[in-house]
C-alpha cells in the first residue's frame, strides 16, 4: 500500500485547481494575472492521480524539519527524466521505493516516454509489442508487454531519514522543503535531460510532509525516492 503525501491546505487547493486542466487550459490561465496560478503554493506539485494526498492535520506535530538545502535532500541528475525498469544504474530496490512513495507515473509506458529517458539510465526498451499491436500505443494504463515506466520527473532523494526519527512518535511528521529550479521545471527547460545540476538555492520552495509511521513501514527508511515535482513536458505529454 502506497504512502500518503501530506500538504498544506493552500497547496492542495492549487493542486485541485489545476489537476483537471490540460496543458493549454493551464497556460491560458497563466496569461491573465487575475487567474495566473504559477506563483501559488503547490503549483509545482504533481497531480498524484495514483497516490493518496491529504491535508496536514491542524494539530500535527513536526518532529523534524528538512529545510531547503538540507544535506539529506538531493535531486540526483541520474534520476531525472523517464526511467524504465531495466535501467542500467538504478539504486537498490528503486522500483519498490519509488512505487511506495510516488505511486504510478502519470504517463504510460506505451506512449513516447521512451524517448525522454534519463541519459544516465537510457537503454533500448523493446517496442516490438507496440509494433505488433499499434492499438496499445498511448493507452492510459500502459501495457505489461513492454518494460514498466518507474518514474518520469526530477526525483527527490531523502537519505538517512530513518536514523533521524528514532525518538519520534508514529503520528509525528517530517517537513521537507523542495526548492524549485525554474530553469529545469518551468518553460523552456532545455537542460532538463542534460547534466545540469539541480539548483537548490532558489528562494521558492514547495513543502511536503511525511508521516513517521509511513517512513518506518517504507521499503527502506534510510533511502527515500519521491517523484513529486511537476514540469512542463510532464503536463504537455512526451511527444517525439
């Protein structure tokens, strides 16, 4: 069973606002300052269609705060972009960890995600099943006949968390700030699949909260991967 990601009420309101909008409708909103959601809290959080999202309880006790720039929180270049299950340099148990914390990707493995693979994890995904059955192409739920798509964005890595919460109660929370690199997540992000390091010095950040009980029951509390940040190609669709 996947974990729940907790967010502020303001973040959830933004997520609910833009979730039903396609790329063009959202860009139209952005054209008008009166409706522009781009500066709202939660704007860069993914539409987690297959993962529970909930508002942080009013009385939540924050046992640990990992602020922007914390050494435990990184955005590995080698985990940025579309990553399929047979990628050559995956961390141990990446598939189980990313599924627990992120659910299923928004895009299907049978669409064009194969052309947006992370350069460090790229390999030749066999598309023979799609060539034999073109009706499978673009199916929202994908197909088990080709390799599974595990993640698709700027994956967040949180290291050593289990050791930092040994004295916390199960119902406590960990607050994690995710700095927003506009050059990689915004429009004209040509460096998304390049070797450019993620900029963690941005003044803007999103906040998520992880429940201690969820951390403890995760596949590896010392090693967490979350595919939670939204970027333009993710909304637009991986077209080639």
